[in-house]
């Protein structure tokens, strides 16, 4: 289920994040705490 969600998240039509520059940086709220395994996996794998 996590892999399927990450595949959906990384699809080119679903661009939630933009590159950071001098005046702009994306902030992504995590619904699960980062120490929770699902929050950690989604946060780490979404950046791949």
C-alpha cells in the first residue's frame, strides 16, 4: 500500500513540489509523526 501511494505521489501529472530557490521553499506537512515508520518512509521515499 505504501509503494502504491508513493507511485501515485511521484506521477508526473501530480507535481506537488517545486524546486527551492532564494525566495521560495516548499513545506510539506506530515500527518503522521516523522518517528512513525509510515511518516518516515513516505517522507524519505517521496524525495527519490
